[in-house]
C-alpha cells in the first residue's frame, strides 16, 4: 500500500466508548482517503440499560476487534507480507494483553494459526490508536491491541486524541484536499456524547479550548432527556426524529404557539452570559420539572405522544439557539476566523447542520463538517488525525519495543490542548 515517498497509509483503531472500529487510511496527492472501515456499534448491547457501561464496552471491544480486522483485510484486499513471528515476539504481544482477557484468548488462538491475519503484515507506516479522552477500560482494549500488533509486525504507533479525530473527520468534506492557507485561523465546535467544546485553532496541532460545558455535554443532554421521555438510547436520533415530525407538520411559528398553549417552554441556559460556556444539565433538569408539572396538570402518569413530540421540538430549539449564540460570541472574540469546523455525534443531526450552515453563511465563514456517517465515533477520523500529524510533523511516534510501548497508556481525561 505505501509505495511512494509521499503516500502514507495507517491502520486506525478506535475503542473510546461504545463503537469498536478499525480502518485503513491513506494520504496521497493532498487527499485523505478511507480505504475501508469495519465498525461494530454496541448500541444494542447498551440500549436496555439506557447508557454505556464501561466494563461491558470493554468486553465487547475485546470480543470483536480481531474479527473486525479480519473482515477489514477481506474488504480492502489489504496488501500484506507473510511473516514468521518469533516466540519472543509472541510472548511480548501476549504479555501486553494480560488485562484484556477476551482479546488475549482470540489473539492467542490466532497466533497458533499461521494462516491468520496476524501473520499477514500489512504494508502500512503506522498504527493509529485513540488513547483518550474516553472510558479508560474501553480505551485500554484498543491500546493493548495496537501494542500487540506493533510488536508482532514491528510497526510504530501514533497515539491520537479522540477530539482531534472529530476535528480531522471533516477533511473528507473538502473535496479530499487540504487547503491550509485559507482554513486557519479556525474555530471548532465539538458536540458529542462526552464533550461540548469550542476550540480556537491556529494551525494543525495548535489548539486552545476557549469555551465548553460547565456540566453535561449536549449529546449527553439528548440522551438523558430521551430517558426522561421514555425514548430509547441513544437519545439524539430519537429526539431529532420526533422534533422533525413537529416541524414537518407545522411552521416553526405555529409549533411555538402550540407549545406555549400546552405550557411547554424550556429555558436557554447561559444564553446571555458573555462567555462561551454552556450548561446543558440545566436544560435537562428543566425537562424533568416540565414533565412532572405536565403530569400534575393533567393528573396522569404518562404524557401524550403529542406532548412528547412538542417537548422534543422545544428542546431542539433551545439547543440550537444556545449553540448559535455561543458561536456568535466566539466569533466576536476571534474576528479573523476563516472556518468553522463542527465535529461529534450531535452534528449527525440534519436540522442542527442546516442551522449552523446558515449561521456560517450569514457570518461569511466556511463551514466544514464530517460526512453524516463520520459524525459519530469511527476509526476513519482517528486515522486521518494521525496522517495530519505526520504531514505537519507533530506526531508522537512510539517505537515498537516493549520499553517504548510501556509509556503508552490510556488517558481518559486527555484535553486536546495538552500535548501527548
Ligand atoms: O461522537 P459520538 O459518537 O460519541 C462521543 O464521543 O461521545 O457522539 C454520540 C452522541 C450521543 O449522545 C448521541 O445521542 C448523539 O451523539 N447523537 C445525536 C444524533 N445522533 C447522535 N444528537 C442529536 N441528533 C442526532 N441525530
Ligand atoms: Zn466522539
């Protein structure tokens, strides 16, 4: 795969939350391309509990990683070299997996079969892996897997910050070319299940967090509000579907009038504070009280479907209003901004996309967002982030030796503005 001096190929691994993903990515002629991805979403496993359980996520990652890599090889017809693996390398690789019982079992079995993919060394420059932020038990599975592969294949690892991955996910949106002269300075709005952050970007690798949530992330608020309303996990797609039904039936003005008549009104937390901070926990709590009050008024234990849909509509209006207001404040403080980059699961929301698009047009700045399927967690964005780092010379390359790899650890709270 990596056959000329400018072409680079990486294998990327993502296990920071409830998506297990592997992908091959290439960079060539200014273009970042996915050569293929295999992603297994654990949503169905976590659905009945209404949220993600770290230890369950860890087990699922461990059960699926090697299988997904095998499928990725098949999908992409990955070029590889048949290798022998020394007993010493096998023992070192298995030693890195001692804390990962499921993965250890699968890896050990594959090592006994010389036709398994472990003996097919791919023609890649590096293995990119998410090391944070995220759920540490989940992160460790991907990291340990990357280490074991690095040891048997003798390939370096590039640790990637998951949030830089969400930023890099937009690079497939600009006709596969990276035009750095007009991209920066940029602002990034990262809206996911774990984060709500506004970041000032001077250039690749130069990030400063200039605003964020004081409590819950916006995706988390979607998930918690869905739970309050008796809707399934994850809440984002469910709430946005019901809100869209309201917008399909009524004009925004009429829907707002109906909400008022039905006593459905939610606050816009921190809308008028002069900073770029958010409080989505306040919005969630307001939904909780609203539901309690509506039940009291009608003297019932359940809300009607109409009430639920109207709450979803009003909730989404509040989210959009707050996001756009804070973007305006961020832009006022950073008037040389050329581009707004928006990443994270919540930007899978078509209505929020449309609003932010309009906001960018009104403010005369470029809007970069990921393809919808790259909004939520995936390995493609992790691979692109590693390739961006390599292209801009700030990657942390960890050599595939036992002593170097010892330093590679999960960093659940890793901020994007901290160096690795
Ligand atoms: O980026 P992501 O996959 O994982 C984290 O890094 O957290 O984001 C997941 C979040 C969940 O909270 C989910 O409810 C939200 O993204 N989400 C959405 C939509 N699709 C996913 N929120 C609003 N509208 C959507 N269509
Ligand atoms: Zn994410």
